[in-house]
């Protein structure tokens, strides 16, 4: 991940607002890929007051099993190695070329802090990172380690992934900001491309919209054509 930090422009295009937005796109695109593959139908993007961003989906969940070669969880590999998404055979994401692969690790590389939660096998499993070091937070304290903590028992039928990241301000320009309008516009585009997925945007920041934005398209590209030609509402 040090290569990403040394040359962030090669991976996200720059260190201004467009580069910061690219981190959101990476995680959002991963979630949309899960929906396009038929494994998710709900995505939520939350812009928090502390300037962290969280992307959640109800897809299969990033694999949590121990990686046979790396001797750490598959989740940790996905969050620390480029192009990791297609390396897992047999289980979830095994047939994919890049789900939760490059994007997740690049986001981690350029974050001061990241917390990932995966719902699988009847539990919510959590792994955190502070400056790219894996471990667990307990309040403000951090303990390095590779163990996935089971933070909650859930229905065995519930699956999904939540990744919350705090961008590293030593990397990004001081004026770099997340633009909620751009996020909403990207959501609309994604919904037209993947009919049936419902995406919700919640802006909890000071001055953010009081009402969550939610969009879903049932007709897909047909809705898009109608939307562009008539200006009608393709949202249900």
C-alpha cells in the first residue's frame, strides 16, 4: 500500500476533491457490482459529521475465512492487497474479477482509519485499521492484531459488508471535500444501470440535507431514456 501513498495520482487521479470522491466511488462501485451480480438489492452511503464516509450493502459479505497463503483473514487480504478481489475460489466473490478488490485496498491505503464489518455465518465480524495496521479499537485505544472480533450475533440469513473510512488529511489537500450532490448524481446513474437496487444517501454533516436521498429504478435503461427525454420521475 505504500506505493499507493507515494503516488496517489496513479490510483485516484489526484489529492484534491476529485481524488477524495474517487474513494467513495471505489466502495460504491464494489457494492453496485454485488447488486449487478444479483447478490444485493440495498446500498447505503453515509456522510458522517466527523468527515468519515460509510458504504454498506446487503450482499454476500467479504469472505472472512483464513487465507491459506497469507495466514490472515481473507477480509484483511482484501483490504491490504491490490487486485485481491478475484483471488478467492469456491466461496463468495470467487467468480468475480474484482469485487471489493483494488478499491477497498486503495481506500485503506489513503485512510488514517478504517473499520470494516461483515455480516456472515450468524455474526457481525469486525476488523479495523489505524494507519494501515490491522487490529481493533476499544474507544480511543487501538490494539494491533489480525483477529476478527465478533461484535454482534445476527440471523444466519443476514449478510452484508460495511466499510467506514476516515481519509488521511496528510495525503489530501486541505480544501478537498466530499460533494453530496455528486454522490446523489452518481447514485441515480448506478440505479439506472442496475434495475431494482435501492441506494440511500444520508448526509449527517453540518449543513447537510435533513432528509435522506433514496433512489431505485425498476425499468433500468428504459427509465433512463424516459428520464432524459421527458424529465419525468423514474424513481419509485
